[in-house]
C-alpha cells in the first residue's frame, strides 16, 4: 500500500483513555512477570496506532499547510495529545509499581525500557495538560509562519526554501542579495516570532516548575528520553569544542576564504567553498533517484531492499512548492512498518543529502522493524538516530560520482568541510537554548545579543554585518529545532563526531566500517549511546581528546581532497 492510501480516522480520546485505564488495571493485577509483559505488549500496540494516526495527520498537514481539514486535525492533536500522553501515564505507573518488574527484567526485558517509562512519568502529569496544549498551538503557529514565508527576490515572490539555493550561489553579490532579501522577509514577521518564542520560554519553564524541576532544561532532557548521557556531559562537550575544535575550524575557514578570494568572511560566504561555485547534482530528480537505487543495491542487499520498498510505497515527497513545510525530515508509520521522507529539492547538493542523510534514518527504521526491537527504544536516542543518518552520508562517498560526475571530489571536500564546521554551530545552538531557559526574562533584543556573543565564540571567522535584520543576531529564528524540539540539536553534534570516525575508518577499510555500522543499526536503542559506539569501535564524543584527534585527522583528509 502506498503511504498516500493509508486510511485515516481521528483518535477518539475517550476510547483511548478507557483502553489505557484497562491496561493499567491489567498491569496492576498481573499475577506474574509474563502477564505483566503481556500487558506491555498491548500497550505498545496501542501506542503504535496512536503514533501512526497522528503521524498521518501531521504529514498531510506538512505536505500542504493550507489544507483546512488536516490543519484542523493538527490543531485537534495539538489540543488533545497532552491528554492522551497523560492517559498513558496510568499504565506506565502501574507497570513500574508492579512487584514483578524485577522478574520481567530477569526474563529479558531491557532495563532501558524501564528507564524510558520513568522519563515519561517524570515529564508528564495532568497538571500540565492545558499548558502542553498551548505549547503545541504555539509551535504550530510558528511552523505555519515559516511555511508561508515568502521572499521578494529579483522581481519574484518565492518560497523561502527556493531562495535558500541562492545562499550558496557562486556569485558573492547574489548570495548577499538573497540573504538581504530573506532578512527583510524575516523582519516582517519578527515581532510574531519573538512573541511566540517568549511565550514558549515562559510556558515551558512554568510546566517544569509544576513538575518539580528548577526550569525546563532537565524536563527537556526527560522529554527526549535521554538515558545515555547527562547535562554535565553536554557541558564538557561544549567546553571541548571551544578549546579543541574552534581554533582548528577558525584556521580552516579563514584559509579556505583566502583561497576563494575573500579576506573577511560574512554569513553569506559560509556555504561557499569554490570560486567556480559549489558542486550541484548533475541529474534531474528522477535521475538522482535512479542513481540512489543503484547505489543502495550495490552497497548492501538489505539496503537495496529498503530503497525498493520506499519507492514502492511512494514514501518520498521531495519537490518544493508553496505551502509545503519548509524543512526536511524522515518520519515513520509503525503500524505499517514504513518510513517516509519529506524534503524540498532546490537544485543544490542538499538534494543529494536527502538521499543519503534522510535515507540513513529511513534505513535504520527499516532495519529496526525487521529486527522486532523494543518499540519504546526505537532506533535509539536522537544522538544514535543522527549517527545512523550522518554516517550514511559518508558511506555514500563511494558512489558520489553518480550524482556529481567530475565534481565528485569537490563535493567530498565541501561535504567534509560542512561537517566539520557544523559541530561548533550546533554546539552554539545548544548553548543558546540553555541560556534562554536559565534567563527566561531576557528581552528580544537581549536574546539577540546573546546569539551575537555566541557567534563570536563559536564562529569567530565570520559575521552577519550589513545583512538587514540578520546582523542583529537573529539566525536562530529560522532554526526550527529551537522552537519545535528544544535541546535536540546537540544530538547532531554528538552524531557528527561519531560519523566522522566512521568516515575515517571507511577510508582504510570500507567493508569493515560498513559492517560495524550495520551492526550498530541492528541493535537499535538496545544499549546506551556510549555502549553502542564503543561496540562499533568508536569513541564517545564527550570523551576528552576525541574532538581534537578526530578533527585533526579529518582536516588532513580534507587537505588531500583539495586540487
């Protein structure tokens, strides 16, 4: 069945609550471990159906944010989802309180499942249902603004996703013009974005305090189900990025800037790597998909079957259009064991990234479904999931000529350079969020000043001076994760550090590195992030020295890719 053919029927909140209550009673009265585990299996089936249903509504809204019906469904779940999550708490609490949990663990229940239930119990409660519904409405309001945002550029009114391709144009004046046009468009909605963010900061902190947290930061960690690393480890990582990594990236970017004739790098130069312009895919979207199909079949039998299944299910929507959600993501329908990829092709190398990065997520989902891993643990935490996708980007280097022809080497140089520079940026996003929730009463101007200071620390090689509105320190306003999924962004940085290690290993022995990568996929979230990486022969990113060593080795590889 194709994804577009999946039936949709709105969840009945009253019926869902009744099922949760019945399962809670079943867990509470379970006479032994097997009965307790049987109740859990029923709960998992219920959760899978909830996720499948809400994902169907969410995706159809993202595909066309002007669709009144699915906008209504999205708004319905924004309002009701907190209630449904609270209903599940009754089951989680009854399960955790059972005298048979220890026996269930001895019978093979993964202890990380219990930890996930504990995170859920800590991070949700009937007392915050109304607040959580308001939070959802605010996020949807932000998504709608960004999806509808258009930019006046060279006599045309264009969606932001289309204008973005000019951010990396080979002509510097064109890049500057595109950024200036976008800055003006963003400024036109800036008061509303500032208001949404201010409300989110105060609302999330309010919810956290109702639940006994000091502020939203630890609640945000629990909502992400983080059981593999701590706030302290993210702090250590950020310190290591500043001391071990930023000097390396600063020197690298300034050196590359001089080679392309730019002494003082601006924000609109950050994505430029060659005087002749960045490499772009040589084929049409149809040709790129054909090349991707051949690539995955050659890479591995399972990878080939995975990509075929995606094509058969029409599990891609990649062409940009007005009213479509402006980013890119991979989502999944557990009832059908089917991943789905949404993107916005714009003729740049980012189009190929969709067929590597997002396909890495989808491949991990595909493997998880066929392994029948614990659903609650999924493919792992966000940091593990992003390791899957970012590593797949590098494993696709072997085939990259199929997409870029005689500029394949240039693509590798640009891709590795982007990967290295991302880590300071992603860490900066994470630090910004921590400051925002710790200092919730900052004014919009003060928040922008914080961003400017962080830019000087983490990206000292460039600035946004001269770009309308963006020069005020507003780059964060179109980083959707900050609004939608707070504290998720550091997971990309951890994952990038791991993925770079896979890249270096693949340069020495591709088959061995890919074998270890596939083993990582097959384990899903069955172990902590550090345990999974160690078993794959990688060093956890928050280990002292790993950034410096990985960065220096990757920089040497980058040098070999220069003509």
